[in-house]
C-alpha cells in the first residue's frame, strides 16, 4: 500500500536520474564496438538503435540491441515503482528513459529514436495499449516495408489507445511527451518518406 505522504524527493530524484542514465547506455554502439570493432554511427543511417544495428552488425547484434533497449526501458519503470511506489512518477521515469536513449550523455547527447526503449517502458505501465500499438506497428511495416512508418504509426496510435483503455492523466502526459520526442527524432525519415527515398527492409 502506498504511503499517503508520497515518495521522498530523494527517491523521486534517484528514480528519474537512474531512468535517464540507464537508458542512456548505448547498447547498439557498444555491441557493434565489441563484436565488430566498428562505430555504428559511421554506418548505415548512423543511428545507434536496433534497426541500424540489424543493418550494420547483423541479426545477432540487432536482436541483442533490440532486447537490451526494450529491457532498459522496462527496468527504469520497475526501478521507479520500487523507489517511489507512485504511478505518476513511474510515468515520469518512462519519459526520462526515452529521453536518455534519444539524448545519451555518454555519446554527447546523440542517440537513437526511442522506439524500443519506449516500448519497454510503456509496456510495463500500459501493456494492453502497448500490445495494440505493436500490432499497428507490424501492420504498417508489412504494408509499407518501412520500419520508420511502423514506428511513427505506433507512436501516434499509443496515446489514443491509452486514452481509450487507460486514461490516466500522468500516463497520457508522459506518452504525449515521448511521442513528440520520437516524432522529432524521425524528422529525417519523414522527409525521405515524402520524397519516396526511405529505406525499405526488403532492399
């Protein structure tokens, strides 16, 4: 049972700081560096996320990057739950985890796009809406063969699904902020989609 007085500011600061620092760990960069001796930022799209890890490092590195990026988002929310016992602060930690992945201090704030990390974080907070968003991602991916289109479609759908299935203000605010960040990180992809030059997974 949650203490009526709420979590201490020290617990909140620890939860949010840990969420950022954990999610700022650039697994795609580290795995390619260790496994292949290369810099993922100098290959493919230059992104440190799972999609470029697949293209640059192969299936094993790509799958490992995806799993670790999802896992760190889930870990951040679980840690915030343990430290604060407060759903609003868990939601804030979810956003902090997406922020950490997108702007990691360890790589001079040049990171990924936040999709996998957000999937892990919001999957813990709102598993049913996230499952719906993943279904939309897969449908859009199958239709267009573009990971970016699937990611954007799922990102836009998630707030609507949460509004429908779990309309909690703190969660909606957190998701809206994360989606805005994710869409901003996809600016170049959106330009290529409009121009008809976006990369497709089949070539």
